[in-house]
């Protein structure tokens, strides 16, 4: 770099007024080239050190803010627990995810509001219509014995909901799956919320074993047979002509649905035979180790992949074959 360029660089990097910059330029004219280069090196080093210090200060500020937010969330959780024990007109807001989200949405950060029982009551006094957006229960639940009874009843309801969902979608009924659903969705979940969490990959459930699937089918077949007997008895002895016509139409639709199911199974077996004849497909692993993060290759993962990265999904199809992917999508492999 020439002397002129060195001087210009030093003047530009040195803060000061126009007069101060002019005096600095005159002074630098007396420096040797080696001295100018040394001055530039010093300025560059100071700038690097300043940038590093600024970055560290920014990281420290971000960490401090994150800690502050975590502390606020913990405090809010404690206060929410107290809110759900606060009686309002003989009722208490139920502690479920819907109520938690709704109550949090009432907080006005511009007014530096914080969740607390007193704040909760004040908000409802100012806006009584907000009470309609919450689900409520009797304040009797504040009684420890009644609270335990209500918790047991909710546990039984959740278990029945999860059992119906698991059997419908081919997931295992094991306690680990049930407890995982409770941990992620809280109590009072629905089959719709379970399906949404499983589809998004938030809820990673273990698929049902072949023994469980066989048991599910046997119980479902028994229930269908019993229902068919009851329905047949009703149609023979009590049905009106209109009800008989509707029953005939329903039977036709059921037979068509069964034909479509059998055709789907036939096509799947045909895919299996073709894949076996080709002989070039490798076994589909449980985890996607190629990505380095060991993502479980389950139905939720494959559904998500087909929606957000179709080329990658097609590449898996070419590598593992349609039969293996279809089986995994159905939770059967």
C-alpha cells in the first residue's frame, strides 16, 4: 500500500473534526512508511478488539435477556397455578392448555402487567365477557378430596380418549405413549389435538406391535358383530320403511368402502412383489442417520417430508421402494 493510501486510511479511521483531521494528515506526512504501516496495524487491531468486545457484550446481553425471560416464564407458571385455585362467583377456571393460552393472551405488556390472582380478578371485573372464553368448573374442586377425585376422573377420560386414538391410528396403548401425550398436551386433550401433534412430529409415539394390532382387530370385529346383531333385530322388528331404505343405502356404502380397502391392500401387495422382484431396495432403517441428527423415520416424518421436501421424499422412494415407505406411513413397519 502506498504512503498516500496509508495516510488516508489512518485519517478515515481516526475520529475528529475537519480541522483535527487536517492537522493529523500534516503530522502523518512526517512519518516513515514503516511507521504509517505500524499505525494502520494498530488501528486494525483496536477495531478487531472493539468488535470482539461488542460481540461479547451483545452475547452477554442476549444471555441475560434469555435468563430474564425464563425466570418470567417460571414465575408466570407459579402464578397461573394460583389463578386456577382462585374462586370467581363460585367457580374456578380449569387448568388446561386452552385456558392457559387464553389467560396469557390477556397480559398487556405495555402496562407492565404480570399474571397473578389479583390481576386475574381485576381483568374479569373490567371485562366480564372474557369469562365466556374460559372453561370453568365448580369451586368445590378446591377441596383436596374432590380435587383428587376430579383428577382421577380426568385421568380416566384421557386414557379412554388416548385408547380410541391409538386403536384408530395404529399406535401402541403402552403407558409410555399415554404419559408422553399427557406431558406434551397436558390433561383434557382430544383425539383431534393428539392427531395434530402426531402429524406435526411433536408427539413421537411408538407404533402398536403386531400382537396389539391383532387384539385391536379382534375387539373391533367383536364390537361390529354385536352392533350388527342389535341393528338386525331392530330392522326386523321395529324399523320403518324409510329407516329400511336408509339401512340398505348404508350397507351399500359399507360394501363399497370394504371393496376399496381390499383393492388398496391388493395394490400394496403388488408393490411388495414388484419391489422383491427388483431386489435393489435396501432395508428402510428406523432412524435417518444420513442427516447426522438421527431423526426417527416414522409416519409423521414421512408425511412432513412429502409436504416440505418432495425431491428428498422421492429419493427415499427410489432407494427404499414404495412398499416399505407405505408400510412405515401406515405404522406397520
